[in-house]
C-alpha cells in the first residue's frame, strides 16, 4: 500500500471518519439516450462499445415511479448522463410524466436541438437544474472542443432559452460556466449571460473541472501527491443507462467492472440501492480496497491531490 494511503487510513480511524450511505440516493444520473450529435474531445461517448439507443417510455416511467414511491420523491433524477437528451423523440412526454408524478429532474444539454418548443417544455417543468454545455464562448475554442461548426446555432439557442426562462419565470438552477482550462473567460460569461439576465438563478461555481471518466482519459498530473479516499458516489447516487443497466456512477460509461445489475420486472432501483452487491462495494470503498475495481483506481473521484502539509490535516 502507498504511504499516503497508509497515513489516510491512520487518520481516518483516529478521527473516526466513517462514510455511510444516504437513506435514498440523492441523485440518479439517468440517460434518455446514448446518442449524441456532437463529438466532444473530452467525452468518451464515441468509445461506447454496446449498441446505442433510447430509453423506452415504459422503463422511464418505472424509474420515475420508483423515485416517487420508493424514494419518496427525494431523489433528483437526471436525464442526460451519457448522451444528448433532446434527441429523444419523446423528450417532452417523458419530462411531463416526471412532473406529473412530482419527481424533480436535472439535465445537461449541448443545446444544438434546444429550439423554442424544447425551451418552453424545460422552463415550465419542475426541472431543478439545467446545465448548458457551452464551455467556451469563443468560437474557435468551442468548435475545436465539440468537433463541429455549431457555435452560432448553440449560442443563439442559449440566448433564446435564457430569454424564455425570464419570460416564464423559471426558478430552477442554470449551470453555465467555462472549463477550468478556459477560466480566463469568466469575465466574458459574466457580461454575456449573468449581467444580461440578472433575474435567473445561475449557479456561479468556477470553473468546471474536466473529468477523467473512471480513468479512461489520461491524467495530466500523474506525479502529484494524492491519497486514495472512499469514492462517495455509491453512498449517495447511482447511474442508469437507457437499457436499464445500473452502474455505480455516471463516470462509468466505459467501465465493465462497475455494473450493478439491470432494471426489469423483478428488479427496481430500490432493490439495487439496498442490495447486498452494493453493500459489498461500499464496504470495499470505505476500506480503500479498489482491487476489484480497476477503473476506480485511476478515477479522480477516488483521489484527493494534496500538498505535503495536507497529510497532517486531512479532512476528506
């Protein structure tokens, strides 16, 4: 075992650091589809091995019903974990069903298909968080990142959405910010969006960090000191693909070792959340035992980078 991990274990016992699961998942990162209309260089969507598709209305409704009936509607249901949700031909109907059952939703969209009709459906729904995937407002940077010449379309769609949100008095959070690599654009975002739409509930966290998708993208800071920590994902959230496959977290798009089962007639999400398999995963994670989960060993969610002085004041 690495020396920093030994130090972490010692301090976690000394300070009685104990990670326990929430009664219900705080978040479910659901996926309406794995299809996407962009080819972003920081996303592994194009590397998905299994067939792509759309979630069926039956499966989506059973997922919503589980959140409502088994989780007391206290779980935030995501719609766009591994694809572009606005591509789903029944997007409005599925969103309306979640609203009807009192289940709060969240989603991220690249906004290519964010027309007026879709915008109105979102801002008149109970959607608690809408993330706009416009991670640079400089055309060259943006199009280099997404792999297509769609900047003008997306930029106009974003402004039309924000105008609609103002008109319809949308109270949900709006996440719209650059990546850390483009943090020099912060003032531009302030002027272009926040100052022009002061009544909207923008989430002003800066900046957005690049993920490494359970280790499938290489880390640029390999030589920095880090400690392994219990990944909190399986203690508070789950991810559900369009075909009902349940994974430990949304970072596990490509990871074969992070599947927990599949939803069906004899299995709903509450069975998996309270099941023995996930309990075993949590036990291993809490002990920093990632031997059975090679994807997690390189994942940023299971690491904390630190300075030497931090080794003696850990608060993970």
